[in-house]
């Protein structure tokens, strides 16, 4: 296995396109392997397949037959969407020219041989590798919680069965019941996500007459994304129902006990909770960690101009697993990064032109019916990281028509993105 130290020692000072051998154009179709069929990986595939028009041999490695989007899943929890709206299959992707769908999990990456080994034993050689494996959960980051405990205290941060379990538990909370939400530390997937989720929990409760229920948020952070907007909305729609506690108040999570549904903090012990939603610390997907692509943060450093791994420029990392500077971990951000990744690969393998790097993001959050807020930005590569150049966010003074238009924008974006990727 090629080590990061040996690789970087040999690569120092060379331009990106000179750090690795180029395939011989015309002898065989260059091979691109994409691991992960979510917003990042599927976006790269769609864009690259369009640019290549069959001139590349593209393999998508994805074990799931159906992709369930984590983004927009909070609206299912709030009763605004059916579960089917979150599910998308890969039938259309599999029919694209030059594309092969490998229904398996990637087990290992060998930089030196440039190949990916699948769980079933198949070996896929590549000229370029795209990793978009999403996140992994650190089960040890919350004392007393575990992989087994997620069936009792769900996270719902990887969509699918966990989403449906969390919905069932929300629906079972009685009037006067207690929900405890343990929020994650930075960085994590979808910064406003835990607080939109709380909003949707509160909507599900109040819309069914369970107005005496309580939601306690135990947060390891001193502040959170869109905080004034969320707190204004909570007071408007769910007065007295939601209590947010920063670490200075709750003094840390001492332990959780799934068997008794107890959460101990330095401030108070919450016993016999009706629902405990544990959203733990997150890391890059395990494959990226085991491939040696992460740093001490357990996320993957990348070149801000191209999303190429700092460890191996034949490998691209995007989406939740990447250290993307000022960009948050979101589906919108992953889709934006994917356009650059596809352009750089087309430049390298097809001798196509590539634009200068530029990225965008926008994250919407539904607080109540027809009341959506957003945060967004534009980004450029700096010397060592992606830097935000333009910032945009909803205001506390937005009128109802503006908030409704935000919701319609978010619905249009979700419908458009999923159609682009899976339709």
C-alpha cells in the first residue's frame, strides 16, 4: 500500500496533472469508479456520463437497490411527505451509456494498484476514483449508547429503516410525554438538520393535539445554524414545548440507558423518556478512513480547486466525507462539488476543458406549515481551503409570502435534483 508520506514526498511541487500517469487515449476506455450513489456520487455520475457520452467506462458501486434521501426526510417525520417521496431507484442510471451498476459494498481501496475490492470479492481497476461514502457514526461518542441501542434510541441520521422507526416513535409519544434530542458536535451532516427535525417533531405533536408534550435538546454546541430563526419559530408555533440547552446549562451527557430510557446530564436526569433521539459525532465514511484518506479529524482533506484527495490526486472525495472549508455538509453542496469533480475528470481523461472552480450551497428548513427559512452562500477555492465569498440568510422580518416562497423553492429544488439524478 502506498503511504501518504511516500506519495506526498514524490509529488511535492508537481502540478496536479503531472502527479500520476495518464491513460492512453484510444487504446481502451478510461475507467472511473464511483463509490456511493447518494447526492454526491450520483451527481458526478450523471454529469460525467453526459460529458463522456459513452467514452468512459463508469462503474457505480452502491449496495442499496433503492436510495433513501436523508435530506428532506424531516418533512416525512413532520407528516408533510410520504416515505415514498424519499425513495429513488437506480434503474435509469443503469441504462446510461458507458455505465455499470455494481450492487455491492466497497471493502478496500488500493492506491498502488489503483483498484477497489468489493465485499463480494470482485476487483475493479480504475484510472480515477470518486469517493462519496457519506458519514459514519461514532457510537462511542455518547456514553451508554451503541449500535444495538439505536433500535431503542434511534439516530435517524442515515435514512431508511431508522427514519421509519423514528417516525413510529414520534407517533407513539403521548400527550404530556417527553422527547430528548441529543444534538451532534461539529462538523456533521446538515448543520440545521437537528433543529428542523425538532420543529417537525413539534408540528407532529401539536397537529395531533399532543400540546402538553415536551422536547428537550441537549446540545454540545454553544450556538447552532439559523438559531434566531428557529427560536423565533418555536415560540410562534410551539410555545413552551421546546427547550434548548447548551453545554453551559446541561453540563454534558453523563450516560444514556436505553433499557430505562434515561438520559443523565450534569444538570438533570431525564427518566422514562418516551423518545430519545441520539444524533452522535460523525466521521467520514469508514472506507475513506481505512483507505488512509483522512487526517486527525477523521475527515478527508482535499484540494479546494478540484476536490482531489490531498493523499492521492487520482482519488476525488466529495460530500459529507470531505473537509470542504467553509462549505457545510449538505446535498446541495455535494451536488455543487460534483460538477467540478466531473469537469476535472473529463479534462484529465477526455482532454476536455474545465472551468475555474466555484461552488454554491443553500439549505432550507421548514419550521411550521408554509414557513421555511434558508441559509446559503457562494464559495471559491482559497490557497488551502474553500472560502465563502457571499452569504445569504432569511431574516426575522420576512413576511408570510416570503416564507411560503422559500418552501416552494425547497420543494422545487428537491424535485429537480432527484429527477436529475434518478429520473
